[in-house]
């Protein structure tokens, strides 16, 4: 028991070290008051562990964006739930840290450096994942943000965001659905990371909005063809403490002509009833719930966990 506790403490320590580079505080930016917006550590007790016979090491769960943030947390939670987890990301250094975190929690994870904008690399990653067991779960999480008005938006950024955030989820679905159908019970689940921006749009994020609305259409299309056997769902959150959210604060401030503090309080959390940003592991727990036997009727639906941003005023 004490060995387990000491392993848990070591894991927490390593997680802290891994996430240290993303620490970013408002005093660093001379805003004048302390506000903790650092990416939190994943604590073992925060992970939702579910009893599900399908959560075993013979079943493979592919997670994209496993390098940092929500993808990292989802890979760790998937491995902690006994799934043979395959993490894909372009960032090999961070991906390797995620693999170590999963392992230290007693889970199994393989990291494969993959550029999701490259079809050949995606195909190779799926083939490798299939060699480890039955591909039953896919979490499309990788993404990026670019803040610009439509008239100023660089078309090369448009193409990259489309490829990584919409085309890759489609291609991965196309490649993995046959594996799910060939598995013993012919079942599988595909989850897509959407956003409150799959429900509402805000200015200067046109391509982000387009890809997130598109993911809901992909999710519903998979479900329409899935006959209840291949399910799909989206996860939509407000702001989550990850590099993607934290890094956009300075450019939002510059483009709107407001302070960093005002960006967080008035732009990011302004419409949310819950004023604290969500943690990555809270989002990861939604993925594992959606994959589980408890979510049998989640077919094309959206898990909107946004602190009231979209549905209240
Ligand atoms: N953080 C938020 O507030 C928030 C809110 C709602 C939705 N989301 C969505 O969650 C998802 C994950 O974002 P996050 O906040 O964890 O950000 P993040 O920046 O921490 O993680 C994104 C990951 O995607 C990877 N990636 C980028 N381009 C890639 C490519 N070409 N090939 C492979 N991997 C690539 C990055 O290396 C990174 O590890 C995104 O789709 C994002 O839109 C985030």
C-alpha cells in the first residue's frame, strides 16, 4: 500500500515537472495581480475509473494530441482504465512524457510521433495500433488556435487547421471503423473534441469555429451510419487550462486592445457562470465516460460541459 502511495507521489512529481514549462502567471505579465492560470497536475484521485468489461488491455484506444493538455490527460485516463492506449502527436518530447505518466499509473501506452496533416503517417500509426489489439476507441483531440479576422486570416493556417482538426478526424474514423466492425462484438466508439465554439462563435476565430461545428457534423454522420454499434459523440467545453488556451491570451489582448486580465475575466469567462477554467483531467473523464457501457445511448450527442456559457445569459 505504501509502495502504491509512494509511486503516486512520484507520478505527481513527474507530472509537475512535465507541466512546468507551461506555467504562466499573470504577475509575469505585469498585470499587477496574481491569478493562477497554470496547467494543473493530474492527481490519481481525480481520474474516473469505470467498471467495464471492454476496458481491458486487448482493446486499443487511439488518442490524438497526446502531447499536452486534454489529449495528454485523456491518454493517461484511458491507460489508467486498462485500455491499451496509443497516443499520437507531432510533439515527441511531450508525448514521451505522457507515456511515462501513463506507465507510472500502472497503465499501458505506446506513443507514436505522428503529423496528423500527413496521410502516410496517419495510416502507419493506425496499422501499428491494430497490431496491439482490437481498435475499439478513437479520441480525436489534437488541435490549435489562430486568432485573426476573416479578412486577415492566412490561407496556409486555414489549410493546416482544416487538415489537423477536421480532415484527420475524418481520415482516422475512415481507417478505424473497419477495425471496430471486425472486432468480436462489432462495436466501437469515436469521440471528437469540439468546444463551446461548436455552439456559438466569437470574433477572430473563424477557422476554429468552422472546424468545431464541422466535428459535430462528423460525429452525427458517423452515428447515422453506425446502427447503434459504432457510436460517436462530441465533448464541448469552455476554456480549459492548457497551453492552447493560455497562449491565446496575449494575442486576444492585443487585437481587442484590452489587458490580459480583461481577456480572462471578460472574454474567456465572461459568459460562464463558473468562473474557473476547467482542468484537463475533468475533460478526460468525460471521454472515458462516453466510451463506457454507461453511455450506450450517447449516439451522435454532445457532452456540453461549459459552465453555462452557451445556455445561460
Ligand atoms: N484548452 C481549451 O480551452 C479548449 C477548449 C475547448 C476545446 N479545446 C480543444 O481541445 C483540443 C486539445 O487542445 P488543448 O487545449 O489540450 O491544447 P494543447 O495545445 O495542449 O494540445 C494540442 C495538441 O495537439 C498537437 N498537435 C498540433 N498539431 C498537430 C499535428 N499536425 N499532428 C499531431 N499533433 C498535433 C500538439 O502538439 C498538442 O500536443 C483541441 O482540439 C482544442 O480545440 C480546447
